[in-house]
């Protein structure tokens, strides 16, 4: 990694933000074969911020920049990338007042959810952002997104991992990418905004933040992980006509330690007892299974309909209204920690960072 102190004026480190540039469309440059990763990101970012109106430039906090080398391809990110980023933030946590993580949009919400669990009890802002267009592209959203992320990362009351995109501040562990092209690509289907830009003001709603909701909770800790990066956690979305042998082909693999099951509606399965048997066998083998809905909004209520009856008896845990990102990264987080199955099951059912 390379480090560069940005902004010309000096400020004590503890009054600065740290920007961690991991890669993504925001830093790419055009080439003959299409967009390619570009270098000198810190200088390019400083130049872009220098285009803001003078009053907005004067309101910017001082910051340092770390650029990852090699850059992370967002679409190829793994749990090891999440853990590396978590450790890099943890190692500098008390040195900076807040953090901005610049990341590719494909898996930005996944990284945000993982960081939320890793940095449980966080007492300062970690704001992730990116862009749908490169920094220097005409009509790019990059400058606005980074500007807003910097402003909210300097907000003392914000004490959690958040995403800032298209004028909106969202809880990271509640966010999803809903559109592949639109500037407002991210949303939080089951939770209100943490803040938003209104004109030239950046308004934070403290009553919706973890700083208020989890006052008195255990403070920051980053456990010693047992790296999970070989597909130990899987995600299975139900489809019409799914057969038990297909489900068993996934869950029966000895390398699988956990699974997120996306079911119909409020948590319904086809009326095939063999499917429940397969789930019960996997759960009995110590695998951590959870069910969420295929619907982007709403919760699972296992047993509300006959088609979902028996899931709890088979050992499947309710994911309530958790996003796929939140459920998947929580399983990954819990399975990477030391502890027995029952402890992990109880921790999954407990709201750790406002994810449920």
C-alpha cells in the first residue's frame, strides 16, 4: 500500500480522515480496450475536489489517502479482502476521526455488511462510497459521492459503517445494490436513511443511528479470524421444481459450513418432505443455516404458511428481514470465530449491528 497526506494545510492526525482507495470504476481511465485501473488516485482526487465551490472546499475535513496495491476487483472480492480491510481500519482506528472506503459498486454492500460485523461497537464513522462512472468522466457521480462521504465521515455522532451514494447516507448492513446503471444504485429496503444531502447541507438523523440505539453495548473489538475464503458459506435461491437431490448436492459437501436459503414469500418451501429432511441432515451435521425471503422487502415468518412448516424443526434460523448481504456476511463472520454451534446460532439470532 502507498500512503499520501492530502490537502495542503496541516492538521493533527486525530483530526483527519483516512481515505482507503481499494479500486473500482471511480478510479478507472479510458484505454483502447475499454476502462482500465488508473494510477495516482490521490492526486486525481485532490484535483477533483479542487473543482468544488470555495465554500464547499473550505468545509472539507483534512484527510490522508491509502491506495491498495494491487487494487481489488470488486466483482472478485472475497472474505479475505473483507478481513484485510477490517484489520487495516482497526490498526488505525484511534489515529483518525473517521474513515472513507472507496470501493467498486458490484460488491460494495457486501463489504459494508462484513465491516459492520468486524467493527462491532465502532465509535466513529466508516463510510463506503464509489461511483457508477469514472472520476474524470463527463457527468460522473464520483465527485458528489466522495464529497458527501467525506462530510459524513467527519460527523461525530455517526458511529457505524454506512454507505453514501447519490445524496443518501444508508446503514451499510441494511443496503443493497438495486440497479446496475442508475446513479442512485443503492437503497435500504427495510430501514430509513441515516442522513441525506439537502442543498449544501449534510443532515444526519442521530435517532436512527447505532450511536443512540446501542449506547452501552460492548465497544470495538476485532477478533482473530480463522480465514474463510474457500466457499464455506453458500447462497441458495429457491426455484420452481427444486428437487431434494439438488439441495443435497450443495449442502452435502463436507466443505460447506453454512448456507443462506432464499425462500418464497414469508419463508415457504415446496411441499416435499425430502427437502426438509435434507435441511435437517445438514443442520444436524453442525452447519449453520438461515432463511430469508426472495422478496426484496418484508420478513420471513417460518411456519406462517403450511408450505414453510417444519423449517425451524429442521434447524433453520430465521433471518427476519435481513438482506442477502447481511445474512451471508454474518454467517461468514460467525463461522470465522472460535465457538460452538449453539453459541453461533444464538449470536445469529441476536441483532449485533442493527442488521435485524
